[in-house]
C-alpha cells in the first residue's frame, strides 16, 4: 500500500506541482511535444508545457504507446 501511495504522490507532484514556466498558447490542450533529438516529452495543459517525467505519468494521462 505504501508503494502505491508513494507512486501517486510522485505522479501528482509531476503533473501539478512541477509545471515548467513556459507559455504554450499556440498548442491545444493534450498536445505532446518533444524536441528533435531530445528525450523529454512535454504535455500542454492550460497553455503550460509540463514535463512528462515517467511512463506512469504518461499512462496516468490516458496516453498509450502504439
């Protein structure tokens, strides 16, 4: 149970408490971005670019690998 709580805290921290201060008004909510050659993926949410810090955060937001 402790591991689940810890994972949920990390997910919520990554989604809500660590937004990158970056205006992303030219992209729609839910857009995923990655710089050419980069490894970090970002999610646009309310005109803010947020780093998707793990596969768990990626899946938590309803995305799937194809």
